C-alpha cells in the first residue's frame, strides 16, 4: 500500500505546484503542463505491459523494480535544473509508477484468503483514498513554505520504506509460474514500438501545436503524420497478432466500444478541468498554492462518499442511468465554474469543484461495469488495460487541448475588450486619470504615473480576458458531458451482478479518486486463487 499511496499522492500534488514550477524553471504555464501529460503518456504505454513483465521477472521483483524506478526518478525530478530534464524524469517516473497499482492489488489479493480479502482491500483503499484528499493541501503547503521540489523529494523515504518491507514480507505464491523467452514467452516489439511512437507524436502535436502555429509548422505537420501512420499501423498490426500488447478485437463489442469512447471523453474532461482550476486560482485570483489545494481537497471527500453510494446502487439500478446522473451532476458543477468572475469567493469555488467531483463518482465504476458485461473472462486483462489506455490518453489530450482552448479564447476576448480602450470611449480617460492620481499619491511623478496607469489598465484587460477564456473552457467541458448522454443511452442496460461491481471497483476506483490518473486494472487480479502468506 505504501508505494501506491506514494504514487497517488505524487499525482494529486503536482497540479497545485504547476504555476510555481513554471515560474521557477522560466517557462510558461502552458509549457509546464508537459509535467502532467508526459507522465500520463508514459503511464499509458507501460500499463498493457505490466502483466507481461510480471510473468518474465516475477511479481515481487517487478514490483520492487517499479518502486525503485519511481523513487529514483522522484529524486531526479526534485533536482531537475530545467523544464526539459524535469519532463524527461517525469517520463521515467510514469514508466515506474504505471504498474504499481495493478501489481500491488494482485499481490494483495493473493496474500490473503478469500474471507479476508475484503478487509485487506478496505485497508488498502483507506490509504489510497486518503492520498488525493490530503494531496492538494499538502502539496500547496510544501510549495508555499519550502519549494515545489519537495513534492517529489517526499517520495524518497516512502519509497525506501516500501522497498524494505516488500523485500522482507512479500513473496510470489507457489502457483505463480514465471516464463522466459526460452520457454515460449513472446514480446510484441513492433506493437510496443508503434504504440509508443504514435502516442508520443500525438502528444507533441497536441502540446506544441498552439505554440508553433499548428500546421504552419513543419514539426507539427511531421508529428501529425507520424502519429496518424503509427496509430493506424498499431491497430492493423495488433489485430493480426496471437499475443497482442493491446487487443483491439475487444472493441467489436458494442458496449465496450461505446464505454471506451465515453471513458476517453470523461478522462479528457476530468484531467483538463483538474489541471486548469489551480492555474486559474493562483494566476488569476492570486490564491496561494495552499489555498488552491484546499479548494480541490473537498472534492476527494465528495468522491469517497459518492463511491459508497454507487457501490450499493449498481446492484439495484441500470448502470447507464447512474452514468447519466453523474454526467448531469458533473456538468452542473462545470456550469457553476463557467459563471466565475474575478470576485469569486473561496466557498463558491470549493462547492463548484465538490459538485463536479460528486458527479465523477457516478461515472468510472458504472462505465466499467457496462463495458465488462460483454467481455469474455479470459479477455478481462486486455479489456481493463485498453480501458485505462483510453482514459489516460483522454486525460493527456484533455490537458493539452484545454490549454490551447484557453489561449485561443484569451486572444479573442482581449481583441474584443481592447476595442473599448479608445479615446472615443467615455470611460477610458476618467479611469486612466483616476489610476494616475492614485499612483501620484503613492509617490510617483506625473509622467511616470501616466505610463504606469496604462500598464495597469492593460494588465486588467489581460486578467479579464483570461477569466472569460477560463469561463468559456468550463462551459465547453460541461457541454461535452451533456453531449455524452445520448451515447450512454445507446449502451445495453443491465443491472450489474455483485461480481461485476466488484471487478469494476478494483479496475477504476483508484483512477477516479486520484483525479489525475490512477493506473489500476484487473489483469492480474481476475481469476487468481487466494494465497495466504505463511
């Protein structure tokens, strides 16, 4: 549980520190979002491979290797002297952290007899649930009182303790069979290469497009072509493999295909809104990192409460109606955010985020329940990996596209607002004169005050333009949620049996609670015999 707690905590604290990271490393906030998206893409790549690596190295060894990689990369992130190196180390951190949650769950379920697995998972869940609740506040406190680097350095003692306890107390069960290349284990190198190349190129396209004038840049055109060719090629290639890395044949199931599209859109909206809200609070409203963390943390509590309710309702109501309810509630929270202005108070911001988070609690588990109803038991591992892949790619794409939307809408609103800053506008001169008089009263000379007043007024225009752009973005995200409702109604509705509810919970409850991407799937937990450590 320690390693998973560490990974979830690290995911939830990064958002509130983003403006500080950008300022300290001499980068724009839009550039700093690479710190989030690079981690998600690396995470998405390693997810389908976690079961394969467990088979090759043994579950304990692979788990310890992941913890070690995550811990060392956290140290490197904390010492990074530039944004480029920080992004590189975050990729390494994502490669190490991607398998922590699925492997830790598999170890947990195999380490306890069936009658004690519920208690063990509850204890595990308590630690994982606490992390996203305290994460934003803890991250904000460390960032304000020390430096953003401590949000990564804090992982080091936890990682060392986790390695020590794992080495002493965890063992692979007797029924676990390791395989090697000599006795038939195969790795789809081409599939992995095409998937990695396609996802990396797509992320470059989305993250760098706005800054490089989109298709006016040769680099962006090249990235788009490579992404399109690689992603189409990986689908064609994987469909022809007996042991694919990602089994796209599962998408032939109508319910699974529709659920995957919905999951992509939910990941897009969740990660995108979670990334820009702290930026809005800190850069526009002047909140400290701690205060912005306090705005986010109650959302974690709302998710916890919502998850308890959803678990009971799934056995009584069709999952699609719970999804519709969740979409409407989350959209209501986003519509509240679209009404923000420069005078919004702490309570209003917190409640809007809490309403959105409560709606999110009704999405992930019901979506997975609907998706897995038509999936064969032997394909569950592939299905959960593919579903998490859709969620992570939706999240990374959401963060990239949201920053683009904000930048474009800010330019639009600034062009509209400056049309009123002309001598023909009756309110301009009195405003400038009032600002200049105030500056003179504070010691400025009259010529300097006149120039400074124009600078202050332009700064106010920029703040207003950014505020309106943020409001437009929240409004767009709310419409995306409402637009998913017809798609959800196309799902074949059934009341989920308790087993399906339990599988969906183990598959995606943690990603929901982490806001930014837990990485949990049931590929190694399904159909395993319980094993009690002696």
